[in-house]
C-alpha cells in the first residue's frame, strides 16, 4: 500500500508565539481509516486545516495524494473531500440543490451533477428527502447530507471532522456504517477526528493521539490497547483470607497485582490463558471466590494514560462563540 | 472561474428568492425616505407669499436644480442611501458564511479565490440594484412624488441606472472585501457605521452643493455619491440633455467608472489577503 498522506515535522505557530502543532510526523496508507484523537485544543483541527490548505504550514512539510500541500494547494483541493464539523449545507435550499451547487463548484455540470447527486443521496438514504429544504432535516439527516456533499468529485481522501458530533447513539452507528461502506466499497481513505473513543475503536485502522501539539502515541487500536498492559482481573475473596499478593504474582503471565482489603486487581496480557491458573490455585487453597470479573483494556484507558485526561471529562468541543452553539443546536435538532 | 462565480452568485440569489420577505426592510426604508422625508419639505413655501411667479420659479430652480418637487430632487439621493447602507450591511451574510463554516467549505474546494470574492460582489450588487429600481418606481407612484419631464425616455432611465450601477459596483467591491476581512459581525457593524454617515453627509444627497459652505463643498465635489446624484438628477429633472449637460453627465460617468475600477483593484487585493490560509 502506498502512503497517501505524509507529514514530517509539521508545525504551526500562530502569531509567532502560540505553538498549536509541534513537529508532528505521521503517515496514512491508501485505503486506511485514520483516527486523530485528542483533547480540546490539542491541535487536531489545526492539523486538519494544514492538510486541507486552510492554514499555512509554519515548519515541516506535508503531502496529500502525492501533492505537496504548500506548493500545490490547488491539486490537493482537487483530490480531497472535506466534511467540516460545522453543518454548512444551506438551510434554504433542498438537499438536491445543495448537492448540485457543490458539484458545480467542483466543475461537474449538468446531467452528471444530477446523476451523481441522486446516487449519493440514495447511498445515505436521503432520496425521499432530496427535494425538501434542508431546514426541515433532522440533525442526523444533515450530517448524512454533509457526508455525501464531500464526495461528489470522487476524492481520494475524505477528511471528517467529528462526523457524529451531537448525534444520538442510533444515528451515530448508522453513520459508522456509511463511513465503513465508503471505505470498504470505494476504497476511500478516511482521515477523521472524533471525540467518541468507541467510534475510533470500531472504525479506525490506525489511530494517533495528539495532546499539546505533539503525537503521544500511534498505532492500530489493538496495539494501543496493548500498551495499557493488557486485561485486568478483579477478584473479591471472602473476608479474613491471608494476603495472596505474592501468590498471584507467582502465576505465569501476571504483570502487576494491587490489593485493597480482600479485593485484588490483577493486570495480565491475556486473561484467557492465566485465568484458569488463578482459579485453580484458589480452589487448591480452598478459598472462596465471592466475585470475579475481567475487563479488556479500552481506548479510554489509553487516552487517560497518555493525556492524563479522560475523554469523558472532555465531552463535546467547547466554544465560547454563540454561532458555535447555534451549529450544535442545528446538529442535535430534530 | 466564471462558472464558479455564477454558481455561487446564483446560490445566494436563490436563497434570497426563496425568502422574498428579505427585501421588505430595504423597501420600507426607501418608502419612508421618499414618502415622509421627501414630503416634509415643500420648497414652494420658502418663497414669500406675493412673490411674482417668475421670481419664485427662478428661486426654486436655483435651489433644487429646477426640480418641480423636493421628492424629484431627493429620489436619486435616496437611491444612493439605499446603495450605501444595503451594500455596507449586506456584508453581514458573508461574515455569517465565515462563522458558520460555509466559507471554509468553499476554501477547501478547487475554486479560484477571486470567484468567491466576485460572487460576493455580484450578489450584493444584484440585490441592491433591484431595491434601487423599486425605490425609483415607488417615488414615481407617490402623488406629488417624482415628476419626470415629458422628454424622459428609456435611454434616460438606463443613464440613471448606469450612474447608480457604477457607484454600486465600486461600493460592493469595497464593502465585500471588508466583510471578508473582518471576523465578527460586531466589528463589521462598527466600521460600517463609522463610514456610511460621513459618506452620505459629505454629498449632495439631501441638499444641492450650491448651499454648502465652501470647505464642505470642496470635499463633497470629490465624493462619488455626489457624481452619481448629479448624473441622475440631470436626467430626472431635464430629460433630453443639452450638449453642456451631456458633457457633465459623461464626465460623471467617467469619474464613477474610475471609482469602480480603483475600488475593484483595492478590493481584489484586500480579498486575496483575507482569503489566504490563516
């Protein structure tokens, strides 16, 4: 697979003092879904803006679809589709009119524009609503329209900035299906930012976590979760039993044991292998297990470890601009 | 580039057509200016009663360039006010486009930056010129309103709107560039408020230049709004022009065309700066 996005030492300094992005390097292979995660203000949007030609690169270089972003912004714009966080479809126009306008702006005219628009609208199940004004659309419908508005010119890379922001769980998983479909059926490379870690886990082939302008960690979701140190088994024994920390630590594969009264947290790379040995040992010692549970590591834990923040504390991107709030309301409107 | 400019302009105008009520505020402002301000001043009353008609007429023709009613004199001025104010505040739509992210979408599409700017210029111009024509028709419909001479023909009508069109184009160039350059509606409104009133008051919009003090007159003579009013009034008051009047009219047009070209160049430079990557 060839690399379709490459960034080397990419840096953005605003007004000569605010370093929003600090020498980051990464690459995205063709046909991949690449997730860019990070807390608010970490540098996600600035990075996307540099790749989309909306922000000048202060230092370093980046190329998209084989074109240098600084030297040939026009060629880059021709090969990318951008679905911004904001809902930019025109309220007063119908879904179809919005699509056709977008097609004209990408030099697709007449019949081709109409045909492509209808095809894409039916892909996201908006055929019935195509002739209705966007004003009457629900938040989910707007997001779907927005998604296909970025696809009319058959871009090589699709940039999605928070594609499911403000959507309910059901609508969100529907969006995932569309994005997966575009990636699998059309071989479209997707570069996305998201606040929903389970979304990144389920959609992305590769993930990079950015914080304070630098990439803290990157890899496949499985690789990232391995860095947390594997699964965690939580065991509760009956009160008054002896301290078993040393016993657990002696079992093969166990990495770390912490004890609070009679509750033990055992970290191990693969629960499936070590759990039988743990249970067998306890039975042999004739100890009664009151409760046993194990958890697989999540991206939440990875995120917490590398950024020191939980994604849940973050919630949706914050903004003090009134218009931002209007956008959000639009997104969640029914 | 022409294709994209047309696509973007038609998007804006289509939105406008979908919402015809958007023209109402502008229309009412025009109506109030013409019907109320225009009617509030009856020039025949400044002539003392008992003045022989010949002398009275000569006083009146000197005061308002021979206009039979104040509305006839004022209508071109009101059209200029409509042009200046609607053009200036029309930029709010563009600031909104930036704030709502629509401009970002345009900037990541393979569209020449100047198409984005020019579509703003043309949509503003189209909307405001429609209002200008509407104002003219309203003034005509009002009793004792705009009274055109018998010799006024279609060509004169086009002459009037050629002058307004050039003034409008220049204003649209600069106000569109301004709207693309600011980041918030507040700052646009602040700048626009600072510009529009002095622009209007240093022109012959409400009163003829002859009654101006010398210092103000010399400023007002350079104001393109004055030139547009002068050109329009020549036609509206006289109809068929004498050769001296034709020369004045043509010089006004040349002046306005130069104004439009200059602001076009300035506007393009400012817009290019405003639309480059951050």
